[in-house]
C-alpha cells in the first residue's frame, strides 16, 4: 500500500525515463489525474489514457523523448511538499523553477495548476513538485 500517491507517481515517471520506457502505469486518483493533465498541457508527456483492472483503476502515460538518442523531455522531478512537511506559498511567493524553464505544480482552491497559472489568477496554495 502506498501512503504518498504523488511521490509514487513521480518516482514511476523518473524510473520510466531512466529506463527509457514508452509507457508507464500509475494508480488513478483525482490528484494524479489532475497532475497528469497539467503535464500533458505543458508538453512533458505525449498522451495518457485511463484503464481498469479487476479491482483498481490505472492511468497509462506515454512518456516523451527527443532526438535520436531518445533523451527524455522531463529532465528532473522533485517533490517539495511531503506528508510530514507541507509547503505553502501565497501568490507573491510562488517559486519560479529555473527562471521559468521548468514548472512548479501547485494545489490551489481552484484545482491543481502550474505556478504561472496560479500567479495570473492571484492565488497561492500547496507547492507539490518541481518539474524541468
């Protein structure tokens, strides 16, 4: 049983990129589905689809690579807010990842979004992770 779904998802994506897998499978929850939608909108993954097993629902993610050497589009994933230490930021203190090259995924009262979207709406929230 996994206690931290977001960390498990980030670890599966990181390991899939290192092993150069085309498709990875993660557990389907509303949180992971929202994060995957943000990753798709930002161009970090190519596509995703929801599948059902006998007991659980899963999301299949197609990872994105570039060049002949198949370098992953996602260079690094870093979990910021953890179950033992939550990290919150208001709209003035939202982090910029590598000066805007990467994204920070924020859980706000309006849903899960990037730091840029949260800054435009003028809302803060919990900083879930950095992706670049």
